[in-house]
C-alpha cells in the first residue's frame, strides 16, 4: 500500500469512527433476501433502463469453517507490520484471540479457519452468527477499549490497524499481550492472503491455504456466473462507489485501491474511478460526479440512510441528478459491515450485489 493511500485510509478510519455511532449500518438479519441461484436469475434485458434503488442482502450470514478445530502448531514467528516498520513477533499461545478491524474481516477469517472457539471478544463490526454473542471491546464506533480487552485476558490480538487508537494497541502490547498488525489489501486476492496470514499467526498454515483456495475458487465461480448475463462492451454498467456520512458532512468517491474496483469489475461493470485515474479517496464534488456520470451507484446502507435516502442525497448534492444514475435513482446499497469486508464471504457478497444490480425486480425493496 502506498504512503498516500495509507494516509487516505487513516483519514477514512477517523471519519468512520467519528460518524458510525450516528449512522450505523442497518441490521439485515431479519430482512427478506433473494436466494435465487445466479444461474436461475431472471435478469433485466437492459440494466441501464431500470429505475429506483435496490438493496443487496446476504442469503446466509453464517461462515462455514474449512476445518473443525484444526490442530495448532506453536510457537510460530510471524511478521507484524508495525507503524515503525516490520518486526518479528513470536506467538506462543493462541488459545484466546481478539481480532479487530473496521469490517470484521479478521474475525471472520479466524472463524473460517475453524478457530471460532478461540475468539473471546469482538469489534462492533463482527456480527456473523456464532460470534455475535461475544463481548464487544470497541466503543463509540470503532474505538478500542483497553480495559475491556484486558478483562478478557487475550493471548493474542490480530488487527490490520484500521481500528484504534494505535496507542491503545501499543499499550496492550506493553501490558504483555501479543499484538500482530496484519497487512491487508482490500480486494478478493487480499481476502485469500489474509486467510494465509491469519493462519500462519495462529499456527494452522494448512487450514489457511485451504481457506484461501476456497475463497479464490468461490469468487472465480461467482464472477464467471455473473459474466454469463452481465452486458458486454459498451453496454456494461458504469459504476462508482460513494462513501457517505450525511450527518458528518462526509462525501467521497472510492478510488481503485479502496476495494470498490474489485466489486465493480467482479460485477462486470466499468469502474469509473479507475477509468478517471482516481486511486485514492476522491471528494464528491459536483465536478467529480458529473465527470463520472455513472449508470449505477454503490453505497453502504448506513451511508445512504444518513443522507435521508436517495432523495435526500440528491437534494443535498443536486449535481447527482445530472448523472444517469441520479436521473433514475439507480442506487444499490448493502450493509456497511458486509459490502467491503473481503473475507470468507467475499463470493456471497458479490452474488448478493449481482442480484440487486441485474435482477432487482426479484428482490424485495
């Protein structure tokens, strides 16, 4: 990750911490979902002409482990990507794990490896079945509560550094807790690599390789299924991903390195941000959205709710109405903790988005 992107990502983390309490993603556990297999979808003849918003929801929020309690081989020495540089860290005990990140991806990976029983606490984004009853160690959005962490007596903390404050994690390390900073890339490939890195840190490399291969295979299969019905060539949908926190006055277009491009390209769309050369976060100015002129906009559910819905967003940012997506109110939202999580459920996230994009008439609004 470039130094500039790290800075942008850090800025985004601060924005989310400041605003998540005001605009959390709505729970979708009880909401109806479209569970039609992708191969059986009645897709739109012309996705560009569809009018109105739609919501993508995971069919199944459970995470299936690749192994039922794999045997751990410890101690292991792994690389921690600390603020001052890479350092070697020895993990001697991984029986009590706390996994922390902005999207709940690290905890989902631990669960996917078959080590869910080792989890003793969670962040606010870790809400999948089985882990949702664990004690929460973050507060006011995604701020780590050191006292809550220490009360759970963890043997190891795994984090990608996207929650903080960083000084609290350093404080926990000084208190004797093994803390490992994982390098995370927001992409489907990054989800597979995360599986390998987490598995190495917990002494189950074989399970990590199995989970990584499953993620890669599932994503590849889902992409192929989507490609069978997504428009081709100039008929592909032009898409952008907007990060919105209306209550805090925060509006951004996600650039290529945010992970949004992987979703858009996986959906068979054109990532307009990449086309325009935007790699980092791009402020949502009138000029930027008009230049992008998307056919469809992806957003987080909590984000669009914080603006008062699509109509509220357009009222606040009238230039959006000048785009094809704004004219037709063609927005697809998905729960904040799901849409960019890049974890063992990556293929399911992509499939849910595909249903909302190409067969919105089959999904409840």
